[in-house]
C-alpha cells in the first residue's frame, strides 16, 4: 500500500508550451476547425484551441518552479516576431493543419529553449521532451482514413492566409490525460531591437 502511495506522490504532469494567435485570427481558425468537425464528424477538430506548439513534455510537478523561472528568463531576452500562415498541409494519414510560412523565428526559439531547458524538461530517460521544429496549427488530428482522405481532398487546395505577432508563449499543464490543459503562466517576450534599446530615432 505504501509503495502505491509513493508512486502516486511522484506522478508526472504533462506540459505544453505554446504560442496563441491574436483574437481575430484565433477565431477565424476556430471556425475552420468547427467547419471540419461538422463536415467530417471529427471530434478532435474542436477539442483543442488554435495554437502553435513549441514543446510538449512531462515532468514532476516539483520541478515546475525552476522551469517557469527558466522560461521567464528566456522570454525576457526574446523579441516578438511575425508569424505568417499560408494554406494547409498534412501528416498522412491522420492530421490536417495550417502551414506556417515563416518558420525561422519559431524554430530559433524552440532550438534556444532546447539548449537552455532540455535537462529541466526530462524527468528520466523514458520521458523525453518533444521540441516541435515543424511548426503548424492543427485543424484536425487522429483522423480515421476516410476522414483524412476526404478532408485532404478538400483542404489541399483550399486558401487560408493570416499573420500575427508572436509576443508571448504560454505554459499549460494537466495531471490527468482525460482532463483539459490549464494555464500555468504566460511569458511575454520583452527584449527590444538593439536600435530601440539605444534610443535611436528615425
């Protein structure tokens, strides 16, 4: 009995670090997800909110304070950057997503977090963090073969464009995989371009 209680006491939580588009674009993407759900009866399309995942990891909750401090420091030194979306892509044969046309800013941020924080995000060798270097915004995932085939036939040539300034990243957490994620902290990017820091005016 004590052994079972001990295992439960050190259970890991699941974390997501992500970037969310501004409200107008967020709502446009949410309507796309709703439309996909209604056409193809795909509940996963409306289960998650529109976002760009940076890192997905599991960790003991006792490490959370250190992780938040590290991410806070990272956000303090990072500048906001533009993200452009253009058209659709897919991961055969299960996921349809919005393409990110400007990947460099996100990829550089993910690589920087991986360099600084990878060790903090790994409780043991069996729980490695997943750093997402192919940025995308999911429309629907876990599709059945017919849902994917019919959906991709429609969406592969469908137009969608939008852009937003990525000016913060948000850490979410859940302790039960059946429960929704809850916000832990939002980290605003606070660094300014060198010229702005020096007060140069044009």
